[in-house]
């Protein structure tokens, strides 16, 4: 198991290096992939939604990628393939699916809510049951994961069923302008990278991880999970029984990504991404963070740790390490900017510290390091 998890983590790390500021999205895609669930990306054009999925697909060795931009006029043939003319002459309705969605291991559907009534039912079945059905024809889809994307959430109630088929919902925004130079450097490197340089994993290996995911022991957190679902329903966040069952898969995936065979309380971090509206994002974060910050077990998933109240000692160590790195004489201009970005992140985290004395001490140290940086420019 460890070897395959390490392979997948290497792929995710490669993506993080290629797409600056997208760690959260990439980690969630990794979780969704081994849970064999579907993910939805919400964000404006130009936020690397399709590029991330395309690069992830490139890292799935021997896999097939299907990517399509839906419009109001998209027809079933454009997604699932045309009828086979030779068979049609013989009186059989058989679809020629070569190179189309039914043969893909990774499926990305951009502007998913442009789906019209002609393709809606087929899409719903593909997303929910991983099944393609057309007339008498019926086959299981090899898709490891479906990813949908849109600039906006659906306003038409008839499309709510489509959103419901995406268990995880992720906001994808522009990277902070402070990181723009790092974005440009990473993008330039990605554009000029040879295909042989990227880490990879096969569809078979991912399928094995998906099977292992179903074997993770959830009993240590089941009581807390049940209480959490009741709590969310009481706050007005609809979690159907069907979704409550499926969410267990992504909790298990969080544990598996940390090479654990049983779930811990911090694995509930994934529930922050089950929102139906943007207004629910902050509510979910508040409820879930209040639960997982009580967890002292390890190893927790990095994204769970990211949202916990920071440890003052760990922040002090980080500031010290950044100071040591800054003092190195052979740093390039780009490397110095990376250190500055990390110090800005530490500075943001320090504002979450509850003890006023600890907070003041750390912020004084941060200010001192900023002054040192200014003096050496």
C-alpha cells in the first residue's frame, strides 16, 4: 500500500510545484480520486482548472483523458460517440465510443451546467453509477473520477441534481498577486518540461488504492461523524442519507493518503467541501475547524493541519529556518522571493494564535526578520 500512496503523493507534489497556490485543490483531487467520487470546481476563467486536470491526467500512465466544453447545444454524440454506421446498416444501434467519454479514465466537463435535457439523464447515470446506457446498450465506465467545472452555480432547479452528483465542491480563484512571480516561474518550467520528467501512476494502481479505501476502519470516528451530520442538518445544511453514506469514502481516503488503516477525528476536514452555496463555505469551516482542532492524533492530513490553530513553537522554528535560509549567500532573486512568500504565510498564521504574549513575541520576531530582509536588499 505504502508504495502506491507514495506514488500518488509524488504526482500530487509535482502538481503543487507546477501550480502555485493550488495545494488545497490538488490535495482534494487526490482524495476524490482514490475515493472514486466526483469533484466540482467553481471559479472564473483563467484559474488553471482545466490545466490542473490535464496535468493530472498526463501523470496517469496509460490512462485516457476526455475533456469537453459543454454548450447549450451539446449533443449526446459529442460526449458518448456516434452510432456505428456499419452496425446500423445491420439494424443494430451500437455506439462507437473510441476516444470518447465511455473509454476515458479521467473525465473533465467544463461549464457542466450548460448540460441540456438531451444529455442530462445520460450524464446523471454516468456520474452516479459509472454506467453508460443507450437503448439496449449498457456498459460499466472505466472512469476513475469525473471533474466538473463552472464559473457559476446553477440557478435552474433542474440542474441541482447534476451538482448533487459531485460530492466535493472546491473554489478555484486567482492566485494572490504576492505569488505572481512564483506562478510565472512555475508556469514557464511546466511549459518546457519533458514528458519523461514527470512522476506517474497507472489506472490499475489507482483502482487498487480505491479498493483499499473501502477497507479503512471508520469506527473510531463514526459517533462524532453522526453527531456532525445532525449538527449540519440543524444549521440548515442539507446532507441527504445518500450523501452521508458517500462522504465516508472521502473520510477514508484522507486516512489512506496518510498511510493509515483507520480514520481519526482530523479526517473530518473533508466535510468543509460539501457546500451547496457559497454562503455555506464559512459556516462549514467554522463547524469543522472547531472539531478537528481538538484532535491530537497523528499523522493528520496536511490540509487538516493547515486549518488548525497554529502551534507557537512550530511557528518560531519556521521563522528561525527562514532566517537561516535568508542568510545563505548563494540565493537567487527568485529563491529570496519564495522565502518572503513563506514569511507572509507565517505572519498570517500568527494572527490566529490565542495567547496574546505568544502572538506578540512571534510577531516581533517576524518584524525583525522583515527588517533584516530590507537591509540586505
